[in-house]
């Protein structure tokens, strides 16, 4: 892969959004020849889009960018922000999404610019 590549998709505030985000991610990474991190990226995108749907209850946008050394994933929504990594106990049925992102990504973070909330992560290639 040469240079930097970008792709994004807008998703509705619908239960199909995580599935659509996974398909978009896998297809894009195959097209770019970045298959080595496809499984991790697919799970991360699914978790972040699910969080956007569950907490912001808004449409979301998945943006992927890749260089020769890094894949960056961003999920934006209309929420007020506040991505918080929880410490789920075994009985919890949720609350592990950001823990999974942290475990699979090399770096992650979140910011709110007054209009949208963005959670991002980077995976070394």
C-alpha cells in the first residue's frame, strides 16, 4: 500500500448499523490489502458503533484511514461524549466494549468538538 488511504460511511441509528459497519470495514481493508488486522478492526468497529447506537441514539459515521504503518479507526456520533472504560464484573451483560478496544488497539482516545463525539483508535500494521 502506498501513501495514505481514507474511506468513510454514514450509518443510520438502526440496529443494522453495527453489521453494516463490520461489512464496510472488512471490504475496505480487503480492498486496501490490510487483511492482517481485519479481525481486530471488525470487532473494534462493531463495539464502537454499538456504543454510539446505545448511548448517543444517533446516526454514526465510521472513518478508516491507513498508512504503511498504521490503521486509524474513528466512530463519530451526535452524543455529548464521555467515552468511559468501565470495569465490568462477570455478571454484567455489557460494559466491555472499550476494554476490548484498549486490548486490541495500540492507542485509543475520544474527543468532543461541540458538534460530535469521536472515539478513535490506532492499530499498527
